[in-house]
C-alpha cells in the first residue's frame, strides 16, 4: 500500500515538474514561439479536411496537406489583402483628420461639462475650457510616443515576416505528420491510463474545436454586420471600427463595448446630432441581440463547458503574461484545465478522503 502511494506521488511530481518546465520554456521563448503556435493552430483547424482526403481519396499525407494548405492560403491571402487595403485607407483618413477629431471632441466635451456645471454649484470655480486647452496636448504625448515606438520597432516587422514565412511551413509539417505526433504523445502515457487520457483528450478537442470554430464564425459575422451597419449610417471609419469590434469579440463583451465606445466618440465628433448618435447606438444594439440570441447559441452552443467568465479570464491572463501568444493558447489551456478539474473532482468524490468525511 505504501509502495503504491509512493509510486502515485512520484508520478504526480513527474507530471507537475514536466508542466512547470513546459510552462517556463514557453514563457521564456514567447517572443519566437508565435509563428509556430499560429502554424499549429492552423493545422489543428485544417486537419479534419486533410484526414478526409487521406481516407476518402486515398491520397498520401504530403499531397493532402499540400492541397488543403494551398486552398486555405488561396482563400486567406486575397481576403487579407482586401481587408488590409481598406484598413490602410481608413487609418490614413483617421490620421489625417486626427487633430480635427480631437479638437471637435474637446469642444463638445467642454460644452457638455459647462452645461453640467450650471446645475452643480460645486463646479462653479472650474474653468473646463482653460483646463482642456492647457492639458489636451500633454495627454496625447504618451499615446503618440507609443505609436512612434510601434512604427519604428523593427522586431514587429520581423514577427510579421516570420508569421508569413514560418507559419505555413509549420502548418504543412503538422498536417502531414499529425497522426505521428498525436500517437507519439499517447504512447508516452502509461498503459494503465491511456484510455482515460484518450477520453480526456477527445473531450478537450471537442470543446476547443467547437468553441474556436464557432467563435471565429461569430467574430467574422459580427465584424461584417458592424462594418456594414456603421458604413450605412455614414460613420467615418465605420468599416474599420466595425471590423475591429467584430474581431475583438472573441473576448466576451469586450469587442462590442470597445467598438461601441470608439463609435460613440466618432459619432459625437463627426456630427453630434441626437438622430445620428441613435443610429450608431441602434447598430450595436441589433448586433448584440443577434450575437446573444442567434449567432452564439447556434454557432458556438451553450454546453461546451467553457463559461464566458472563465474564457474572459483566460484570454486576459494569457494576454497579460505572453501577449498575442498567450491569447492564442488561452482557450486550449482553459479547456484542458477545465477537463482536468472535472476528472480530479470525479476521482476525489470516489476517494476515502471524501467518502469518510
């Protein structure tokens, strides 16, 4: 009995040590792992189609991987070029009118505060107009400094270049050798626990694939809706803001709130009439209704085992620790931890510690 407990303790310590070592390695190499992570994620999404070609069409692994990856890139690259060209035009227009936007928004904000001051005697001594004129330029300096740093940072360009060159190569090799990698991982698990491990891996895969594929579709649909809606109401930069709001929607509620706040600032700056502001508000209200009642229930589902609060925490924690790489691996890690906790609770309730309590 004691020998068995010692063996279990050694096994748990070995697993814990491996996980700590793996986490430390990923954290230390986070600046170079991004293109590999993107390639692995792309391969994960494309693997079902690759396996279908291998089994149904009797193709070799290499040929199936080449065909699937080529079709994927032929669809993705023109889309990125199209969206990138729109983004460049919209960002150029924004930068050209940025001082005017700030000035207009400042004057309208001052007028609003002056109206509020008229009803609050405690603010009578505050000169909001002078306060804005003295401080608005200083408040923009940190943002402009950050923008210049990002533009001049050559490492960002290297990251983009590595994504374009390395990620497709990684995706090809992962697609070609997917079964080799997965079988190798399963083979490392002790024979006694392989069935449980495979069941847990299948559950994790179902959660990850269901959530990510569904959430990506929701993000694209919301981005298209917000972009079209804001463009139809005539909001400057509406296409860019709408697309940004849709893409960030993979973090629950954050995308729509961010897009709404930016759109409201632009709406007040651009026109400021109540009718125009209500039109912008209506776009986001309809978008939220569609997301909550149609898109998310139909495309993502509610029984995947990933609570929105847990997903939000995982994404924000991953982003804080490792930036974009952390956000990419956040949902898979959240799914793995969730499944592991379920198995731990299941075994705990069968243990003597729980039964004797």
